[in-house]
C-alpha cells in the first residue's frame, strides 16, 4: 500500500507534465521558424503521424496555434526538410492570427477581395501575403469555406504557386468564394 501511495504523486506529476507539453502552442514548435528543420528535429518537439512526405501532429499534440484553437495542421517535407505548413482554424479567429503574424513579420501585402457567395451576396474576404528571401506566408480569411481560415507558410519555392494565385487578383476585385 505504501508503494502505491508513493507512486500516485509521481504519476500525477508525470501526467501533469505530459498535459503541459500537449498544451504547448504549436506556433512555438511548428511555427515559421521551423521551416527548413528536419523531420527528426521536429519529432523531438512534437509527436508526428506521417504518410510519405506529409505529417500531422499526433492527436492532442497540437491543438492551438498563436493562441487560437485549430482544426488541423499539415506539414509537407521536401528531402526530409520542412518546406510547407498549412494551419486551418475557424474564421472567428482570423483577426487574432493576423495580429500575431503582423507582430512578427510586419504588415504584409493586403490582397483582400470582395467575395461573391451566391444568395449571401458579397462581403470582404481578407488575404495577406508576406514574402521574403527564405520564407513566404499567406493568410486567408475564407479558405474554400465560409467557416474556415488558414495560414500557409514555407519556403518561397514551396509557396510559389499559392503566392502567385493570391496576388494575381487586384486588391478589392470581385471573385467567387
């Protein structure tokens, strides 16, 4: 019985430490600073589940990014190096993520447009792009669905087509959601 009593506090301490690690904000482990890191380096920060060159954090390993709850994170690798990350989250958190990215990378280029959404009419849809020599970021307020926003970041080569697509339409133009 004494052995069991001695083990309970130790087990609670380990469980608390594990929960603290699981609750770590994914920005710290998988944020833009991680671009170029090896898969092995990332796996020391967060448990990953991988299929070929695409990984996701294991269940419960990453549930927040820049302080907001996330739906999903996809990590794409090129030659075992992190090349592209897609973070999906609810549109209600768009402004908070925009603020977090601006705080770290500046204003970015505003490529917002007027979205046509059938019977819902038209509304502003935020799109911001940041491009630099080793990193590109694209933040979309409505990413394919009216309820989903996403931040995509990675090497300029990995994001070239996405950046080209998002910057092809002039700011304020009308386009379908």
